[in-house]
């Protein structure tokens, strides 16, 4: 009889232990002890909201400059608009991983609507010829920051903007972009509290949503900012230099540098001014065996940065993928090797499910 009672008690104890392991919100958190709410607060207060604020203010200044240029096309106004564009589109790079919550809508992600590249100049010309400035369409590659890259940096930009129909289209594209950014800031200001409070590890948690969109943002660099123009994607047979992010301004490499900085900031939890805070790296180190993976991750990231910092500074990225294909290939390879640590190693260690299919076999 005692053996039966003992067996029953042992079975019940196992049930209790099993139930305890199944608590939380559906995630498979492997960390020993980690303050997820504090990490989310760091991201919200020191990375996300400041980045959106910088983007909103710089986009507002860009809109003023673009409207001045449209109303009075001259070299001085063009240069001012170009300078404001570079500031705003650089600030945009620090928001490219925020395509969740307010950043994901029925009409596409924030990044898609703000800066799809490259610009489809045929679509732009068709809208101009038809006098359609409504922006009521899904042709994101005919407007946004990259559409403005075309208007502000194309050959004979000032003379072409003396055409009032072209100037009107540029104004409408700018107005659409400004509205998008202003709404994004308003929505994030309202969402921030819920973002920090939703600190579980399930697929709908803030950590999961943020991790997945951050990872997608990293893969955009690898696959589309580097791989595609370098001709390294499946099915390509040669470099395609016009596929870079900012072909007309020649600022693709500078924007890529800012985008890479975003990826680094989010991994290490660093604020925009470089102050260290709780990030994915700390979450990883709190997991079983995480310290070793962290060291490997940093080592490979240093390799990525070594390659990037070795790129010539006297060439545009569109020139480089043609003239220095080995360097472009080296960067793509280094980024591809980094994918393992950001994707499979990190997600498995901290127990977050990858909820998207990159389609590249990584």
C-alpha cells in the first residue's frame, strides 16, 4: 500500500512540475533569470521613441525644404532640400526594425511605405503625365524617401522642377511621407506602455515581435542592400548597380552604415547616444550556455565590421559592386555567416520562435 501511495504522490509531483514548466504565454523561455520588462523599457525609452522623434522632426524640416524648392526651384533651395533629405533618411534607418505594432498595417509595413527601393521611374513619369498627385495607390516605389532621392538628385533637377506638374507630384509625395511619419509617431507614443507591459515570450509578445522585425531588418541589409545589387542572389548572373537603395544621390553606403548601426544598437541594447543598456545580448547571456554563443556572435560581428570598414570611401556602392566585386562578396559572406548567430542561435537560446520565412535557406 505504501508503494502505491508513494507512486501516486510521485506522479502528482511530476504533474505539478510539468504544469509549472508550461506556464507563461506559450513561449519556451530558456533564460535562467532575466528582467524582460526592464529590457523592453530600455528599448522603448532609449532606442525606439528617440529614433522616431528624430525621424519626425527631421522629416518636418525636409517637408519645409521640399515645398520651398517646389515653389521656387533654384540651386540653393535644391542643396538645402538635399541636405535635409540625407538627415531624414539617415534617421529613418534607425526605425527600419519597427515594423510591428503601429508599424504594421493593412496597407503594408512602415518601412515599405516609407522607403521601398529602387524607385520605379516609369511609374513616377506615368503619374506625372496623368497629373495624378493623389498618392492613392500601392506603388510605394514611386514615392517615399527613395522617390525623393530621384527628384532631388537626378540630372537637371532644378530645371525639371520648373515643370509645375513635376513639382506638384514631388510635393504630394512629400506630403504623403510626412503624414505617414507623423501618424507613426502618434501611434507609437500611444503604444509604448503596452509594448513594455507585454513582456512574455509567446509569438505575440513584444520581445517576439521586436526580435522578428529586427531580424528581418538585418536580412534586408544582407539580401537587398548588399546581395541584390552585387548580383549574389539566386538567379542573378551579374551585378545590378541600379538596385542599390539610393542610386541617384550615391548615398547608399552611408545609409547602409546607419542601418548596420541600428542592428548593433538593438543587439547590445545601446541607446542612440551609445549608452549601454539591457539588450538581446544580456538576455542571451542569461540563458543556459549563452555566454559562449555571445562570444561567438561578437566575434563574427567584428568580422562583419572589419569588412565594411575596409570598403573604399571614394566610391559609391553602385560603383563598388561593379568595380570591386570581391569586396562586395566578402561583405555578403560575412553577413551570411552572422545570420546563424542572430537567427538560429539567439532564437533557440532565449526561446523565441521565428515567425517569418526569409526564403533564402538560412
